[in-house]
C-alpha cells in the first residue's frame, strides 16, 4: 500500500508542476486539458475533488496554489500523527513486555 500511495502522490506532484509550468494558476490563466496536453486521469480527478485543480471558464482548469499547500500540510500532519501513534504503541508494548505496564 505504501508504494501505491507514493505513486499517487508523485503523479499529483507532477500534475501540479505541469500546471505551474503552463502558468495555469488563476481563473484568468486557466487552460483547457487539450491545451495542457492532459487527459482526465485519476490524479486529476483526485485533485479536482480536493479543489486543488479548479474549473475556470467552461472547460478550462487552473491550479489553486493555496489549496495545494493546505492539502500538503494536512497530509504532513496526518503522517506525523501516524508516526507518533506507532511510536507510542511501540513504547507501550516495550514497557508491557518488561512487565512495567499492564493493561
């Protein structure tokens, strides 16, 4: 599962970089998927669901940079929380294994 998540995140980052390079970063600079040479793939769908890629005028799309930064920050917080929880469980397990903690 970890490698799948890494692939998805890599594709999303590549897509964001593509929008930045094309300067499609506001409603005024939004471009069609054809002009961007993109198809409506899974990574684009995920970013549209998170409103990172937004629709400008009909059929044009742009990167909402503040939303992308917020999504990245949320993901970092969740990853940190997971690490802290796993470390805490490992610590509690080690204490319990030595008889210093009972459940």
